[in-house]
């Protein structure tokens, strides 16, 4: 269950960063992460269903559609 939880958070993080990445190479890196977490979550979900264990909540629902990165200044 913890593995599913961690992958859900990882997917949400990758979605957010892929939306605001300036360089295509970096964006592709995060898109690959989204693909990998979907694959892992699918496998984990199958095992949980077979064991009658509730599935982890999806975290990527809280990611907005913004494509503008926030820039923080430290001064």
C-alpha cells in the first residue's frame, strides 16, 4: 500500500513539473516518469484488488492545468 501511495505522489509531481518544464528534454524526462508510475500503479492495483485491499487515492487531481512556472526570489 505504501508503494502505491508513493507512486501516486510521484505521478502528481511529474505531472506538475512536466507542465512547466522549459526544455523539451526535461519535459520528456517527467513524461517518462508519468508513464512509469502508471505502469507500476496498474500492477499494484491488480494485486490489491486480488487481495481485497482498498486502492490508494489519486493525488494528481490536485495538480492545476497551469503551464506557467512560479519563480521564487530569495533575497
